[in-house]
C-alpha cells in the first residue's frame, strides 16, 4: 500500500491501496481504524472487514488525519469487470463531525473507483444520505436490515462448501461479478460457518456464510433452498446466542418469505448510486449482502 497525501479543510488524507499480502501499511493502523469505526458506528469490531479491503484487488482504504490524529476513514472495492464499485465504512470520529471529513473521504473513494473505470454504489444511513445527495448520488431503492431472534437450532449440522469454487459461480450469477478472491478471504475468516444446498444431481443451489451475528452473503435459487439455508444459518449461529442480522438488497421478492422464517425489520438504508443506473446480477437469487461495505 502506497500512501498519498492532500490537504483540504485542514485535514490530510492518505490512501492505502490493496496488496496481495494484506499486510497493514503501518503498525497499529488496522486497530486504530477498527477503534474509530466502533466509536462512529457504535458496533463491534470491523477488523475482519477492514482486512477484506487489503487483500481483494483493486480496493483501497482512505484515512483522514488532523495533525496526525485519526479523524475519519472509508473503504472501497472496485468490481472492474462490471464497471462499478462499492463504498463502505465511511466513519468520522465523534466530535469531529460537520468538518467536511466524510465528504473528503468519500470523494477520494469515488476518485479511486473512477480511476479503475467504476461507478460508485453504497448504502446510506439517514444521517449520511444528504451528503451523498449533494455529491450527485441518486436513490435506487431501499436496503433492509433484518434481525433474526436467537432460537435453538434444529436438525443436523449443515453441509459446508467443499471449496470456494463450489459457491463462486452461484455468487457470480447472483451478484453479477466474480468475487472468488473475496469469498475465499471471508471463508478463511469463518471456518465451518458456511452452508450449501444441492439438487438431486449434487449441483449447488444456494449457500450462506455466517460471521458471528451477521448472515451473508446468502444466495438461493429456489424457495426450498432459502428455507434450508435459513435453518442452516440458525444452526451455525446457535452457539453465538445473539440475534443475527442480514442486509437484504432492494428489489428482492423474498421479503415475505424471510418474515415467515422469523426475520424482523431492524432498519432501512437508502441504496444510492453515482454514474450507474442498473447493476448486474439477480435480485431473485441474491438475498443477503456480504456486507454493507462490499455489496
């Protein structure tokens, strides 16, 4: 990762682009970013997600500093084959809001994506959406975050994917981009926390990965596969003993089915795009995002 620096609104911005090794560009940077994001989002650790942006090419981490003090950050990943990229984990240190930090970081992510021939896509909170509107993003539906209350698992242990190739083609058809390298990193971080369904010929019909209290990605080609994978997600997450959550993309025809399986509304985000109107993939089969930060 090679840092670069620019000056604006009294803030310096540095950019760290991904490298195959995924090594931290500076000692302690990942943990400092994680601490900042936990404070900004009032959520648990983001370390695993930060690691995604260092190992998946091309992607970048942007950091904003005020005299060496970390005050903001953001990440992006370019899906160059499809001409779009995802922006996520835009965070500003509490107490440093309204200084233009979020816009400065987001502008740099948009520039990074544009340099790789990609439009920009993100899921915005109510607080963040006005900033993105001012930058030219337009609404393209609602991303719904649903919660699945904890419950005792039923049935046998789910079948795990044999390897990334076992599920990568399903994910490519559902999301519209080959994300095998990203899936490999996620699976490595979540051993034995994935499940796959198959038809009578042994062909994969769906898969799910569970990361702590987060379900996703979730891909299912049919209703029976969705039902089985929700049960598998419950079984995998039973040991955690907390509510699980899933981010459901706009346009899914499966909301009623998810509610019938026990999911409950948690919050909504505005799905927004800059420079692209239609994304590839299938709303019918792509039921749960890998994360709000990578789509």
